[in-house]
C-alpha cells in the first residue's frame, strides 16, 4: 500500500536524499509540506507534482 501522506523520513527515502536535507527543504518551502503539531508531512501527490515542475524546468 502506498502512503498518500508521507513523513520526512519516507520523503527522504523516496528522493534518495538525507533526512536532514529533506527537513531543511520542507522548512524552507522548497518542498511542499505541512505541519501536524510538531511533525512535518508531505502529500505524495504534491511531491510528485513538484518533481514534474522541476523536470520541466520551472523555477519554484
């Protein structure tokens, strides 16, 4: 089963980058995310859309 809402750890694994880098990118708004309490979460559909924009050369 694929998770629609991903943790920072899951996003890091998906993008094959470190958790620290992922956390920093989400905090800076360079990756789409939202907070639930103290924890960051990312919708997979938002992440995939963001990746497509990057692939098409869009500046974000």
